[in-house]
């Protein structure tokens, strides 16, 4: 699954729109998991592109909400999540992830620094 979130500013979305985004992510992950199961696998790879990521478009509240939802719906289905960002701020966010996601999931999340 690939998610491109270029200059994405979650604070501009109301709660209903945020929920629609979570629902769409859930749908796409379910679709990918369905394809994976056809090939006798039970996991998915996720690529997230965060171009333009900065403190101004990060929401800790939304991150917690998404994290809790995904962990409750998709137990033991993440093979690897690769997050691409050129932001100097993102490594700090990545280190905070450990406080919101379980340790097994946290080990599967990798950051790749994009060139500007």
C-alpha cells in the first residue's frame, strides 16, 4: 500500500473528514491484505510519503487516533512500514512512535530520508 501525503495538514480537516481518512486507510489496507492472502501471506508492506512534513502539519492527537485504530483492526499484519520524509522534524516524531505503538510494530517502522 502506498500513501502519498504531500503537504498534508490534518488540522485543516474536521473530525468527520479525519474519520473518512482513517476509513479510507483501513479500506486500502484491507484490500492489500486480501491480495496478500491470495498468495498465502498474511502481511502487508506500507509506504508512506510525507513530502512537506513539518511541525505545522503534525497532530499528536490524530496520530494517536490512527495508531490505536490500526493496531486494534490489524493485529500482526504489518510486514514493514517505510516512511519517506526529508524533514528534520520527522526523526523526533518517529522516536515518539514508540510510546504509542507496541514494540513489535515499532521495530517494523523504518524511516528513509528523502533528498529535497
